[in-house]
C-alpha cells in the first residue's frame, strides 16, 4: 500500500500502529471500568481518535526531525570554519 523506502520511517510507522492499538485498548478498558454515564460517547470517541492519530503521526515525525538534524550537523562539519581562514 505505502511505498516507504526508508527502514527507519517504516519502523517508526510500525511502532506508531502498535501504540495506536494499545491506546485503543486502554481507552476502551478505561471506559468499560467507569460507572455508566461517567464518560460520554463523544468524549470516548474523541480520546480514541485523537490518541490514535497522535500515536501514528509522532514516531515518523521524530524520525524525520532526527534525520533533518543529522543532515544539518553533517553540513556544518563539512563547511570550513571562517575563524581559521582569517
């Protein structure tokens, strides 16, 4: 379905899916253990949906930020220092 070439992004997406499943199970169990009417269906659905979206989105974003930071650091290391040229 997705054509992901980068192994780190693929691993992060797999981690996000596992986190999303665990989040869904946790929210559902918590909802079942509460008293009837303590949690509305709207609140439960929002917690479930937003938690799943965050769990799937954050790990790949962390991988991209890490890659970007690494590239920036490597570019700075390759650039000659201006103080030494002076």
